[in-house]
């Protein structure tokens, strides 16, 4: 009896960088998440919001918790990794926010006598300059090797904010933005980490997504948005707008809590804030369930009266 036909035998006469995977052998990836169903271990993710939406507070809170080894972040399982935070827009403000986090939430690490694998870079990285990107990858690799020897690999490189790291590039230009996006993915691939980018909304707000070229959202591995509540300016809403290979659409709410950091040279009080998530900080869906039509509330009635 003849053997089953398995298809043509291919003989390569040269080396190829492309891998051809057989249909019958394909299996989904089982790689762990950095933060389950939110941030992958490697790729490019955005934290976007308008001015005043506390996106930097949110990013610092998340990355400091990753460096500190929090078991859960946003109610989701998390992995401890080293963090390099590029404070391109406001390095002094970021220093104060990190100190506020350390003072209120970093007690466990301090008691254990550990220095968190968290480094702040107080200048921008020009993403459209290949030589600058080369230099950054080299220096970040040195830091990653030092952490790896201590048992904690590099996990996150955060750019805050994207616009400052573009060094005047046209944010609506597909050519210039695709070059910057390619640099972000190159950093992620060569450092084997997640690149988190803090970015601004467009003028139209959340409906327009990340400011500038539409390819940013389309090619991102994750997009988290932060918004200020219209009725309660102290309240911020977080939406997991895009989670590649994971469920999207869940939301969290948080407020900012003032933290006293001491006094400056002339005796004025130095303050900053830390993030305080509402309730249990578990992801919740804000989608309304189908049900009977509700009666208009007092605010809606007053609005209709004023219009009349």
C-alpha cells in the first residue's frame, strides 16, 4: 500500500528570514500577559487622554506597581518587571508623582530593603532620529542586563508624552508617524518588552482617538483612555478601548489624592497626587442592560425646560 501524499518537498537554495508554519500544526500562543487582558508582554500600547485627564498619574501608578511586583493591577494578574520611564514632557512633575507614590504606596518595598527596578529618563528620545533610537536602545540594554543579573528582566519602556518625542514631526503625516511607530516597535522587539506611550486626544476627543495619524490606533497592541467626568471633575474614567487578543470595553474609575511632599527652598509646600481607584478597582462594564424604558430624571427635565 502506497504512503499518503504529504505535498511537494521544498528544497531551499538560500537562507530565508521567513518561517512557514503548517496548517495542521498551528496553535494559539500561550505567552503570559504583563497585565492580564490589558497589556501584553511585548508590543506597543497607548495611554491616551485630554489635558487634565490624569493620564500621566495613571501611567506612573501602573508602571510603579509593575516595578514593585504588585500581584494584581486594575484587578488583573500582573508580572513584576523593570521599568524605564522617559519623562519627556515634565520630568520634574514626574519626579514629584513618583515620590508621592513611593511615600504612600511604596512602603512594602522600602521595608524589604529593595530598590525598585524603576529608572526615570529626564529628557525626550527623538523617535524620528535613527541614531538617537540606536543610542537609547544601547543604553537601555545596559540597564536591562544589570536588572537581569538581579533576577528582574526589563518589562516596560514608557514614553511620556509621544508628541514631545516626535521632535516637531507632523502628527497627521502617515510617512512621519509610521516612521515613529516603527521606532517604537523596534524598541519593543530589541529590548523584548512592552512600550507604553502616553499620548493626547485629538481635538474631537475620544471619538477621534489618539491625536494625529489613524494608523497609531490601528496598529497598537492596546489602547487605554482616561477621561474627566463631565459632572464631577474630580472623577476620572478609564476605558480599555483596545486589547489585542483580549476582551475590550471594560472600565475603571479613579480619583486623585493629594500628598504632601515637604517644603521647597522658600518654605512653600510641595504637593503631588496619587491614584485612588474606586471601590475594589475591578474591571466593570458600563454598558446598560436591556430593560424597560426609564423615566426622565430631574436633570433631563430641567434641560428640556431650559431649551423651551
